[in-house]
C-alpha cells in the first residue's frame, strides 16, 4: 500500500535517521516505538507528505487516504460535538451526490460504444466502490457509537466544542478521525487524553479496524492489545519485527544477550592480541610483525553494546521519615463548582505505608480529590485532617508548567534547594541526565520530557513520607517510566497515584479507588484486580460503546451465575493444573538462571540456545500467571 525506501532526515550535522525502509500493508497494525527525540512524529509527517525527506522515496497506491491524529487541536470551536463528528462524512456525502449525478448521466447516455460512455462508466464504478467502502446512511448510529465509546454522554452531543477542556477536544478530534475510516490511521499518542475506559474501548476499535493503523504510544498495555508488528527507531535506524509486543520484548532480550556474549568474546580476543603486540614490540626482531598485527587489529569491526541504558536517569529517594499511623483522613467530602457536583459525601482514610491508585473517567474528580486531601483545594463541605510528622511531596499534573521558564536549570534548583542540599544539586541533576553545559539551559527551551525530569529532581531534594503523583508518566518515554516505577516500588513511604497508565500501575499499588458518578468505590488490589472486578479486563468482551446495564445489575447477574457440582470440580482442577504449570516453569527459569550466572557461560557453545530458551520461558510464565489469576478469580466468585 505504502513503501518507504532509504529515507533520510538530517538537521545540520545531526542525522535523525537514515536508511529507513519498510512497507505498510492494507491491514497492518503497527506500533512505532523509540525513545523521545528519535523521530517518530517526524516519520509520521513524512508518510503524510507534510515533510519531505532529505533523500529516499515514498510510493503509495493511488487513492490511499491517510488520517493523522496530531498533538495540536484543529477542530472548529464553534461546532457542536455532534456536528464536528459529522464532518467526517463530508467527503462521503459529496461522493453520494456525485453518484446520483453519474447515475442520471448513464441513464440518459445512449452511445454505449463511445469513449465518453466508457469513461463515465469507469468513474461511476470507482465512485460506487468508494461508497461501498462506507455506510453513509448509517452515520448517526456510527457517530453515537464512537462518541459514547470515547466517553461522551448523548446529553452532551449538542454542546459546543469550545466549552470543552483541551483533553475532551482531542477526543472530538479523535472521534472525527475514526469515523472517517481512512486506509491508514496514524495515531500519535492517542491515549494521552483518555481515561482507562476510553483507552480500552479504543483498543477494541483498533483490533476490529479493517484497514491499516500505526500508533505511537508509551502505553505498553495499549501496544500489547493493538499491535501485531513493531517498528523500532534506534540509533538513527529502524528495525522491523513482525511479531506482537510481548514477542518483540523477548526477541530484544535475546538480541541483547547475544550481543553481550559476542562483545565479551571479542574483547577477550582483542586483549589477547594487545598482549601479544606488546610482547613482540619489546623484541627488535618482531617489531615489524607487531606493527602488522596492530594494523590488523585496527581494521577489526568492533562490536558496540547498545548505549540506550547509559543515559538513563537514576531516581533515589532520601531516607523516609516515620509518620503517624493515620496519614490523611477525609470525612464526608463534598466538592461542587457552582451547581455542578464533582464529589459527593466521600470518606477516605490513608494509613502509613498504604499504596493507593486513584482511577476513573476524566471529569470524575481524581485530581480534585488528590488536591483536597493535600489541603490544596477547599471542600464545599466535609473535613480533611492530616496525621503527625508529615513530609509531603506532590507532583501535579501540570508540574512542568510550574517551573520558572526564565531561570536556567541550575539556577532554579539552587534557588529551591533546602539547606544542606545546595552542594549536591549538580550531582542530583546528573542523576536526572542534566550534566555539563546542560545545566545552563533555560527551562523554557526544554522538551516536555526534560521538564518532567527536572520536576522530579526538584521533588527529590527533601525527605518525603507521603508522595502524591498526578499523572506522573505524561511526557516520559518507556525506559524512563520503567525507572520511575522501579524507584516507586522501592519507596518505603505512603504513596498515592493518579494515573490512566495500566502497565505503570500494575503491581505498583495495593489498593485502587475508583471515582464514578460522584461516589468512591474501593478495591483491595492493583489496577488489574480493579479491571477484572469491573468486568473490563483489556475490554476484549466489552461492547463498542459503554453498556447501558448499570454496574450493580451486572454484578448481581454474575453472582447468580453459579456452577453445578461437576463444573466446580472441573474449575478446581483447572486452577490446580495452572498452579502446577506456573511452578514448573518457574523451576525451569531458576535452573537456567543458575547456569547463566556462571562467569564462562557466554563462552559455551550452548549459550545462545539457553538464552533463547530463557526468553521464551519468561513469556510463557507471564501468560500462565495471567491464566491462573483469571481462574482463581472465577473460583472465588463461585464462593
């Protein structure tokens, strides 16, 4: 459908990428991944024709329609939500009008052998083929399905786009693009402004989408559920993997292991030759031989390990001071803005050591609740009390916007540093990848990801025993998110996180608070447990729009759906078999890890096969654990 050949982009002396070659097929579902600044969005602009490469060619089939979701809002602010969505059908309505006109011309034409008639017939058939591609008569139903899937209530369809927040305007823009059904969807960070429900709905839409789609996203769960092919931009080149995301990760791990083994072997060989050259140079009779060996050594194509981990940030929290047992307590919290109620009569208690995630649809009051609990926002009614010895760290959703744009990185940090930390500011900045001349950059020239790193560095300048993070993964690439998550896993204080990133939240928290319809619903588990309880687990069985059945009714039905005695026995056996399989795979993995820990492992001929087996077992274990958890949950529901 679309072929890119030897694409090169260069800015001054910096080559962004070169030799980029791949083909986009009619039903491909591709994830375009790479660290921030690698050129993913640039590649989208090349595909759409908005940017011309410095060299290389792009070939497309005639008539291929491309739809591009950009990060900027271009939707007409004066239109209603419904009217903005209806714009998706303008071209089809024009086609339908043209179809009627061509049909009338054909009916009046009597010279069936003429060139004019044949050209008219060809235009009619092309027009008919395009119309058959879509169902313009069913547009009202399609608009409702997509808008509801993205979180809009029918009662809001006639509201003007200009009355919406930026995030909801992006949803309207996304809805319009999806309704257009282009031959190729280009989605640049489509989950940024979506809540978990809308993200899951979008996953289902892309899975069923009959045409090609390429997504740029740092949401691993989203990529797992949408992509069957991965194109990675790394070191100015692209690697094409015709596998899903989990298999891609396994292949990457195998490549890394093989690369390290080859590197170690080559370094050993080089060291031996260096010693021989040094020994020969000491003997006059063998000087010429040593010089010859040196030339041969200089010609060796040296293996270089990927350096993408070298520049990763290092997050270390200062020792956590002990707080009182009750950290924060909110009683009968109600918050309204004028006549609009956001939170209604909520009571919550956070104790020392709690790890809590706050989730829910956009507009349900997640950020509002977090601010109220920190006394950064007044309640309409109710009470919030803080425990003793609290040291609060708060990362706001707009934290990057609160930085002093006119200051340099170093000036800002030194000005904000508490006593005793000023001498350590440069060291702290280095841990967050700001070193050398970087510290003299003005904050206003930093990228979103750089500002996020600086905001975290600022947060870590003092001890914290209550850490509240509101959408902390915005602007962070996958590697940075993983480092942040690991640091939070090791954090010993009380943690409260507002996020829509399922992969980030997975296993990070032990309690999930969902805000829904002005009320609070508490689940004693992480986000995966919450999703299963809400019957939304990766939305493979959720309708293309939100169910009209109230949650309480769905739960009652699940309770009534009991198994008979034989079915319960069968389910119990399945649980036991799944548990046995998990233990067996874990045992095999431990055995291989012991073998791989040997110093000479990579020198052995079976090293590559063992590494490949290890990667495959890790993938298998992950799937078995998910199966076991589902079965256990099903067993527990049967009581």
